[in-house]
C-alpha cells in the first residue's frame, strides 16, 4: 500500500482497508507478486455489458467525475 525509504505498509484484509501492517525494510527477506488475485472469481459474470463499460470508465477516470470520459460529447 505504501513504501518509504525504510518501511513498507501492507494491507492485511481486502475487506477492511484500515488493517495495515508496517514492516521495516531491513526485516524483508524477499518480495514477489501474489499469484492470486484479491478479486473474487467470476465477478464480472454478474454484470451486463453496459455495467462493465461503466466500471471500466470509472477505473480509467480514477473515480474523478470531472474526467474527460464523463464529459458530454454533444
């Protein structure tokens, strides 16, 4: 979640973003990306095509309602 010159902060729970563990970098022996996604399997299966398009727009805009993706192109 965050990294400074001497520590790294790790999210402990995808259900509670306030649960964070900060570890000194001197204690870290190895770092690698997880092979398991925190996203539930089949998540998109419940969405229709327009909901997926809307979700992608939201992700691309970073949730910024003023982003160009949300501007009316009339």
